[in-house]
C-alpha cells in the first residue's frame, strides 16, 4: 500500500524528459521494488503524467481516462510503498489549486521534488522555448526585464523564477520539511538527472537502471531570429489557422537543423547580463538555500564567460522573409478556398 507520494514538480529545462522517459521505460522494474509509476488515470502514451491538468481542469488536456477518483483508486490499490508522479507543470499551481491537490491526495505523505536551475540560464532556455513554439516574439533583453519586475502578471510566460515564492506556497500546504530541492548543476548532481531522482526517492542501487540523458537540440540565435521574424508575420495574419501556424513553425525548426544552423550553441548571457539577473535573484536564492538546504548558497557552479551569440537580419534578408511569408499565405489561402 502506498504510504508516500513523490511529486516531481519540475522546473522545466531541468531534464524532465529524461526523468519521465527513464521512469516510464523501467516502470515494471521499479514496480517490483516498491515504486509505482504507472497511474493510467493521469499517464499519457509518452510516459508523462498530467496531474496538474487534472487539478486545473484545462480543456486542452481533457481526457476521459483522466479523473480524480480513478487516481485515488489506483493509489489505494497500488502494492508498492512509494508512488512517483512526474509533471513539471505542477510548479504552475496557485495556492488555491494546491489546496485542491492536497485534498485530492489526503491520507498520504506528499514529498514534492523541485529541480532548480540558475535563473540566467533558466530565463535563456525559457525564452528560446517560447520563441520556437510561437509563444512570444519579444527579444531576450525585454524578456529578462519583464521577469525582473517580479510581477507574475507581467511575466511573458507562466513559470516563476522566484523560487522562494513558489516553494513557499508548496511548503505552506505540504510542510517545509517535505520539500526536496535539487539544484540543477553539474557540481551538485554529479550524476545524470534520472539517476539522481532515483536516488532521491530512496530506490536501491541497481546497475541495470541506466538512462542516458535526453538532450533536446537547442536552436541557435540565427534560427530563433528567423522564427521570431517570420513567425510574427504569420501570426499577425488572420488567414492562417492556428494548426497551420504550428506546422509552419515546426518546419522552420526542422529545416534550420537540417541546414546546420543549430550547430552553433546559443549563449546570450554576458557577464553584464549574468550580474544583472543574479543581483536580483541572489538574495532570493540565499533564502531558498537556508530554508530548504540548510546552507547559504543554492548554486555553486561559477559563471564562466562564453562567446556571445550574434546574429541580426539585414534588410535584404527581411525582404526575402517577407516574400516567403506572402508565398505561404497565398498557398494556405488558396488551399483553404479549394477545400471549402
């Protein structure tokens, strides 16, 4: 019977894909040793749980098999002592929704796990992801400035880099002593993130459980600037349906990768930018470290300056992209009329 539920709550850009893929791959092995991962009431075919969506009742993720009573039934009938649920969007839950989550999981010990990334690196990865998925068209400098307002209403994405605020909501609901904080950096993890989380939940050493960390290909600045420019043109055109826009953005990403554009690593974190971001978040991180790790420093890896990515579209390139935008719009519009 399940006694403890470990909730892997993110953050994004900290190896979530590797964690979920590894747990899903070895679900039968870890089940035999007392760890249950296969909760089909919230599990999709890719091995990802959708517990937060269940709490938030988001129509986008509505699935007839996802239900609260089914989840409680699975937890009650599971044979292992430990339940493991992985959903990085749990970190998005507000205080009222955390109360709902607590009521749903009433009767079990809840151990939330948070992998935290240094904010300068986190904001860069978050910006890159937002550009390539069409969720923002603003530049990186503006993106950072909006976050440094520390006003969640002004944030250009839903994730909050003020870890103290987010963890505080969870601690209030589930107890500070139950929160597990893992700084996502090489000097503190030392092993890959999948092996780390296995260790965190107290799983016995097993040499057969090896999962190489999944690495998503990060777009270069050139790729991101092209997507940002042509994407804005496409999204401003009401003649193109949302589904087509997504397909076009995906094609842009794939083509850029095939052309070798992404062989150049993205880096927008100069020493000045690093200092600007960490001057703001440093005191916040210190409080997190003192409260949850009983130390003074959340992150230990030193900042090492790297070559800064540089790319800017010139007028000729913009003209060409404007031309391609018109071609795409005309093609989509003609096909739309033809289908009708």
